[in-house]
């Protein structure tokens, strides 16, 4: 009897072990479609411009392209390459269990899209047979993706998105409530509004803005917000580096560094703060930027994979620097091993796909800033940097934007302020001209919500002049050379 019971117990233990083993095999001994409990807190997905990304909106002529996940030999995307147009949708259907659709290259998610719901892409959540995931592509480009469980055995795919739209030309929008310069424009996808962070109304200490400005594209109006910048006056909110990053699932506008206005000012802050536009609350982040060193302004900046990158910078009135810094919320700074081939500041910079591109930037000749044509591509995953075709004109003191999978460098230049818009195509490594501004501009706010470029405020050259030092703090009479400050808003629609 005892022997029979023992045999029965061994039998049932064996059955339990077999069931557990089969369940683990069913899920690829990895994650299932249930949330990954051992991963970090969920993050929001960010697009190629450092903005929280949402699935694109299908176009009026949108087509759905089907891909089988786990088709073929059970570890393939079929077809593994699809060619679509902007506004089209790809629909993945799971033929077998234990797979994911994760944008990026093998085991290096870039957080542009992922199954099952475009959330927490780095976790590589696996789904089961019968799952359907769709994504509509709103920008032209080449989008690589992979299965997190099986990429090492070749389960990878590519979506080639062509087309886009032709810009229809610049048009006027509502003026900023004040003349403005040296602020940072940030588009906040969570509420569809634009924010002007920091900056000043004119040169000279004490003219810094104390609150963010909010632009509502639906109401077509500007509103000063109540949140107050944390600096002790005079505020050091000029020339900051800002971008949208997510912490524990909540998006914020993070801003780093900056300086005050005024002739001969050589101090720069290492302060970091973040702003929640939904609650209108602004708080200091206890993670000062190590690269400031008391005198260095951030250079070019952009967001990739929920990290803020700062390339180069200006040790005020002394020299440019070549360092590259990476900030990961809530509080981690890392200096990267790679360096800019040339020390630069005021660099037009943007993210396109998995790479960071620059076009132009300023050097310091010992007396003043000089614009350059230096242009680079930085790989934040490999931490390597290479040269690309040089921008056709020397420029700096402006921003680069990702528009239709291309880098747009908007006007700028320190001395010979320009209305030229230069467009870089990563696919061809060539530059072309975009629609020029009516008025030459630099040091203005720019942002790019979907299919639209907007530029706000400016320092505009009214007459030839050799240096910003010649600017006055009041509107300039037409008889005098110099610079003037404007509050103009312009939009470039894409139709």
C-alpha cells in the first residue's frame, strides 16, 4: 500500500514538472503577453524628435499591409520587408506564440513602436497566437524591427516608408506675448501643445522670462503659465537644452544648464529642472549636469530612446568643448567615450531613426563666434561618430528638426544671419534647399508637431553689423544698424 502511494506521488510530481516545462517552452522560456513584472516602470514611447510618440493617423488613402508574425518556419516575419507610403498601416498577426514586434535592431529597441500597445518597448513583451498589432507610419524613413525572443536566429523585419508631403510654404501665426530670443521650443504630445521654455525679451541681465509660455494650436493663442523657473535672480534660463522625457510613465519637459543675459557674463548653471505642462508644476531635479563646470553652456541637444544627449558646448568667452553627455531620467548622467571631431557649440542637432545628426555649429576664435559647415552622425548605441556631407553654408545658433525623415536646419548663423533652410537626406547623404523664411532669423524657438514646422520669436538682423555686441535693448530705429527682437510666429504646413 505504501509502495503504491509512493509510486502515485512520484507520478503526479512528474506530471506537474512536465506541465511546468511545457508552459515555459510555450512562451519561449521568456516573457508572455502579460506585463513583464521584472522590468523597470513602464515608459512612454518617444518619436524621432524626442517627443512622446503616438500611432500615426491613417491617411485618406491609407492601405493596410499584413505581416504574419511567426510565419514560415515559425520564427520569421512574412514578408520580412514591406514597402509602404506615409499614412499607411502595417498589421502584424501572430501565427505562433512567443514573439514580439519591437522597433530597432536586434536587442537594441529604439522605442519608436512595439507590440502589443506601443508601451514599454525595452521590455520586449511577447504575445501569443492570434494577437493582432497595428502601427500607422506618419513619417518617411526606414524602420527596422525584430522579435525580442528570436532576433539572434534571424527573426527581423523592415518597413520602408516613402512619400510624405510637400511643404506648402510659411504662414504667419499669433505673436508670442513678448519679443523673445534664446528660448527652447518643445512640443508636448501628451496635450498637443507647444511650450517656450526660458529665454529673454531682449539682451541684458534681468530681462529673462520667469514663466513658460504655452501655445494652443487649436485656439491659436499663447498663454503665460503660472509655474516659475527655480533660479535665484538673475535667472540662468538662456541657451538651455530641453526635451521631453518620461519618468515612471509620466512625460515631463526636462531642461538643462543655461546662463543669464548681459555683456561679459561668463557663468553657466548646471541646474536641471523638469516641467509638467498638465499640472503646471515645475521642480528642480537633484542631478546637476556635470558638464557645465560653472562656465559651459550646452551645445547641440536631442532625445533618443528616452535619453537626452548634449553634444559639445561653449565655455563662455573662452573655447568650445567636444564632449558628449547622456542623461537618463530620473537622475543619471554619463559622459560618453566618443567626442566631436571638432569642438563646437550652438549646434543644430536632431534624431532621425537610430542616429543623431548635426549640421553646422560655432567655433570660438578668441574674440567672437564663427559659424562652420561641420556636419556629423552620432550613433548613441555604438557610441561612435562619423562625418557626413557638410552643410552647404556655415551656420549655428539655430536648431535642427526631423521633418519627413530629413534634417532641416532653419536659418541661423551668428554673424551673417540667414533665412535659408537647408535639408539633409540621410539616405543619399546630400543636402538640398527647403522653403526660405521671409526674414532672416536665429536664436528662435522651433518645434515640429506631426507634419508641421513652427518657429517662434527671433533675433533678426535689420541691417549689416559685425557683432551681437552692437545690439541695443530697445527696438532699433531704421537709421541705425544692429539687431531687433521679434515675437513673430510662423508655421510651415505639410499638405
